[in-house]
C-alpha cells in the first residue's frame, strides 16, 4: 500500500508540474476551443437569420407576381420586367430554399413569355439550389417541359429522369415515366420506350397512365 501511495503521489506531482509548465499553452488551447464553439454558434445563428430573411423576401416576390397578375396577365409588362431583374439579381446571391424559389418564380415569368430556354435554365438553377426537396423535383419536371418546347427531346428525357430520383416526394412520377416513353418513341428508341412504360407499370400499377402504358406496349409489340 505504501508503495502505491508513493506512486500516486509521484504521478500527482508530475501532473501538477505539467500543468504549471504548460499552463499558458493549455490556456490558449481552451480559449481557442471556446472561441471556436462561440464562432460556430454565431455562424449558425447568423445563417438562420439570413435564411429567414431571404425566404421572406422570396415570398414578397411571389406576392407581387400574384397581385400584379403577371403569369396569367401581361408577362411583358414593365412590372414583370422589373421583377425579373430583381429575381435574377437576388437568386444567385442567396442560398437554399429562398434561392430555389426565386429562380422558379423567374422561370414562371419566362415560361409565360414563352422564352423556353431561359425558363429551362432558371428551373434547373432552382433544382440545384435546394436539391432533394419537392420544389426541386417540380422544377426539373418543368425544365423538361421547357426543353421539349424547344424541340430538345434528349434534354427533356434527361430532366424527366432526374425527377424520378426524388422517390417519395415527387407526385408526378407516372407522368415522367410516360413522357420518357413517349419521347423515346418519337426518337425511334423503341427499346427504351418499352423500358420506360414497363417501369411505369411496375412502380405505379394503379395509375391511370399505367393503362395507357399497357396500350402503348401492345401497339409497339404489334409493330
């Protein structure tokens, strides 16, 4: 027991000596850790505040568009043009949902103007700013529609396929599958068309579009 106590006392003295010798370095380390934690807390607090303000601003944009009746009224009005300028300046400068919503609002105006290329690009930007949310999947679907309006069938197929990655949160999956099949038929890619129709039937057997897909498979088989 005496030997154990002596060893414990010796160990305690070594610890005290170490703490005394390196107290300044240890104090600096503690300060660094505390400052680091405080900085992280401040960062996330500021980011959260910025995000809320940005979302609020995007909501104001949407309200202005709706109140002015731009989408179903005159998308070429001076107010519509001014809003487009504001949206295109704001969206790249912010992040997350606010950026995605702003790009999507700009795309809505472009689509109403039948400026398909700009609409497609804006919806793609919307999907990239806030991936893996409902708005992103719908933006990709709309980008596919805009691409098809330009005659870009391959690009439309690509966008429709991206929609299908949003399993569980994309309600228009049957439409995407069917459109993929339809576009492949138009491109004379019959094997890929069959593949898309079969995927629709397998993944959405109760959809009314599943019956249309079955009819297309019968017709393709006859040909």
